[in-house]
C-alpha cells in the first residue's frame, strides 16, 4: 500500500506541476510582453526562466515532502496520505504563482520602463 501511495502522489503532483507550468507559461506570455515594454524576446526569455524555476522549486518540494507523515497501511490511510500531500503541493503551486505575479508586476514594469527609455520607445 505504501509504495502505491508514493507512486500515486508523485504521479499526480508532478503531472499537476507540469500542467500548471504549461498553462501559466502560455497564458502569461502576453502579460510579460506588456510588462517588458513589448520586448517579446525579453518576455519569452523571462517566461522560460520562470518555468524552469517553477519546476525546480515545485518538484524539489514534492520530493522532499514524500517522507513527511506516517506511511499508510490501509486504503483509507492511503487516500488521506495522497490527498494531503497533493493538497499541500497545490497550495505551494498557488503561492509560488502569486509570488511570481507580484514580483513581475512590481519589477517587470521597471524593466519595461527602462527598455522604453533606453531604446527610444522601441523594444530591444
């Protein structure tokens, strides 16, 4: 029961991380382009770096938390084990997303302004 629970947790949490990363990357690029003064190259590069960081932090968190909690021995415990761990991973995904959005909104506008001022209003 324990090994199956670990496998279910890893599969669900990592798949969810991949889906969230892809969704945020595709839909966030427009936001980044606007924040970076319509410099699409800078926006795409930043978007890729954010996705890599997102994967590293979340997969690291998922792997580190696998050892937390008591090992399940019954089906009910296994369901609770997987649900708790996936729920915790989802909370971290959400917090990471809002942190990134706040930092991009705060500093992205400054970078975008700098690009416009130093490149005559045109993207670099």
